[in-house]
């Protein structure tokens, strides 16, 4: 099931939300949330906000109105290009 989730996200460059993933995989959101958490901890996925910015870079995650309304999205870490400053 983890490989199915990674395969699904490899097709979605803009990422997917928990509920979008649950619907496509026909799985309970709680089960998908556990898999997402594991993959984020392992560095395979990144959490992004609905505006496309990375939640890990922002110190306001707990107070974020965007996340409260729209939720996080998940993308493959390998699809992210880091810009040199």
C-alpha cells in the first residue's frame, strides 16, 4: 500500500491532500494519515500548504488559517527542486 501511495503521488506534481489520497486509494483517512506521517518522517514526502509553500519552513503551522480551511498537501521529496540562493 505504501508503494501504491508513492506511485500515486509520483503522478501528481502539485501534490494531493489526505482526503484526495484516501478517495483514490479507497482507504480510510486514518490509515492513509499514518502512512503519510511515516513517509514524511522518512523524508520520502514533504508537506506543503495549499499555497504550495512548505509547511516545515513556516513557524506558524499551528496557527495557519490556510491549513485550517484547505489542509496540507503531500508531494514526493524527490520531485522538489531546491533553488540556489
